[in-house]
C-alpha cells in the first residue's frame, strides 16, 4: 500500500486544534471529502421524488442506493483530480 494521502481522504471541513498556545502538532479531523460528497449525493437522491429510480424501484433503503451515492462521490473526486 502507498503512503500517499489521497484527496478523497483529506478532511472536507478541517478543524484545527493547535494545543491552546503551546507548540503542538496540528490535528485535523472531520468527514473526509469522499464521505461528505457521498452524504450529499445520498441526501439529494432521498429527497427526490424519483427516489425509486435511484433505489432500483424498491421503496425501502437498500445497499444499491448507498453504492450509487459512493459511486457519485468517487466520480466527482476523479474529475477533480484532472
């Protein structure tokens, strides 16, 4: 495995913790960009009147909807890398 940090794994809205005036390493946390993009894609699909189209015709939430949300997030991140 590579030690390279990928754009998808960087924090979407980082929070800086600087040790309250002491010299300390900065820590960034929060949702990754990939997680945030997937969250917004899923939110959009679920709020759509066409939710059944996104969800393979099943009114119940299933793994297909989740996989599509992550797929859209990955596609966006790939496009941003160009």
